[in-house]
């Protein structure tokens, strides 16, 4: 083939590739800067982007309005969608959110445990119901503004793919902890466009795109709890969990009164209203007897824990393995031995950890990869 025709053929093929229409992507748009930039990035990459904002239509018995997922968030998402030129829809998710997130939140506190509603929302709302709706709309992917990464691995034997969940490049914003319950089937249809970016870079992009939410502050609250007053929220929804009771020391002596077990968590020091001559921490909560036990700092540490409802993302370990374990979102990962036990696991820390809290998630890592995790029992 003459050289001229060769280059012409290559140029034509490149043009055809660039003209290929990329698949449809539904972006979960909360009205915040992260999901807005995710939508703008995907639009700029040539995807057919559709924005969806989940409306929970929440009402609170206290009369206060939740801080997000409301009218302002919907309006901000709509303005961004209009600016970048994509369709935008609002979906009422009140029923599933109430059943899977809020009810569990109240029940767990009433049982003396400390739940993580973001984990539940991701598992049952965003990456279950919303992902199914996205697929029903003909979308190949659901994208969110989470700071995490997905890596694809070719599996030669089956000619398919496996997917790993990795920490975000920006460690200060990494949200992989909240995503450990994702399955292989879900990961195959998810995109996290911000996983390789820093928060500062996302802000820069929001300004470059002239997004109206570029300066909008990040939400620091439980989205369905008005003004971060979870005590008022629990009192209005479950007064029985707010009955006062005794505070004991580790020798079973009564040293004070608590306001209701729902208002306390393991490791708590503030708000106990007692003076023992040393810093006292909550070390045990017993919903059956409505008692709280307090002790010294060392007594608030644990050498290990049992984890239930364990789920692994890619390759379940067959025997005990050395991993890093994060026992809450802002906790530094601790070295530990994890022993698998059917749908449970036993975690033995190399050094005792402070405030190992029932109801919170223990997430297992191998370097940057999320191995799996479960609920601290």
C-alpha cells in the first residue's frame, strides 16, 4: 500500500474511533461539587450522561428539616445539569431509604450499637435500587462522586473480568471504607471518575466548568438528621431507647445516671456527667439491662473482635491472613490477623485498639485494595 493511502487509512480509522458514541451513564447527582464534577467530566469524555437526584422526602417528628437530599440539593443538581447540557431526573427513594437506612439506624442505637448509615445507604439504596434503575434506563454504568478507584483484571480461564476496589489517590478524601459491600456484578457497572483526583483538583475543575456549586461546602452531617442533632431525632422516633439508667464502673458499682443508651457509644468520654478522679470512657453498653459501664483508657481498648455479615470483594481468604483493618472511617488502619469463619471473621490486632465499637464496620485492606469487611459484633 502506498504510504499516502496508509496514512489516510490510519487517519480515517482514528476519526471513526473518535466519532464512536460512548455508552450511556447515569450519574447520581446530590447537588454537591463532587457529583457535579463527575457528571461534567463524563460529559466531556463523550459519554451520554443522564443525571439522577434521589429525593427521600424526609419528614422529622421534631419539625426540623434534614440538611441535604432536599429542595436545595435538587435545585443545585438541576442547575448543573442544565449548564452542562444533560437530562436530569428526580427519583423518590423515600420508602427504601426509610426501610433500609433510617429504621436500622434507630434500631441499632436502641440495641446499644453504633451504626454507620452511609454503608447501609450505599449497599441498599445507591448501588442496589439506583443501579437497577440506571440499568433499566439503558445505562451501561452508574457513576458517583465517591473518592475510590476500580481496577479491572482479565480472567483468562473464563475470558471475563474481575474487579478490585482500591483507595482513592487522595488519601484525605478516600471513601473506600463505605464501599466494602460492593459485589463483582455491581463493580462491573460502576464508575468513580474522581478516584484519581485530589479534592483541590476537583474544586479547580468545578471553577473551570463554571459550575454554580464550585464553592459549595462539603456536607459534614448525617444527611437525614436535622442540624446534626441525632439525639432529638432518636428521641422523636424511639423514645423507649432514651430511658435513663445506671452508669456502672468495671467493679459493677453505680457511679452515675445516663440519659438513655441511644445517646452513648463505646469510647465516649464527653457528656458522662460523672467524676471518678480519672478520665472515664464508655467501655460497655448493655441494652438488656439499660446499663452503661465506664472504665479507664486501657479498659476501652480491645485486643480483637468478632465481625459478622462478612463480605469479600474479589478473593475470599481460605485461612487466617495478615491484613490492615480500619474499625471506623477516621481510624488509622491497624495491623491484624483475620481468620475467616463462614459469614463471620475473627480479628486479632497486633496492638489493642481504642473503641472497637459494635455496629461499626471493620474493613480489611491489603495495601491499597479493599479485601472485604463486616459489622463489628
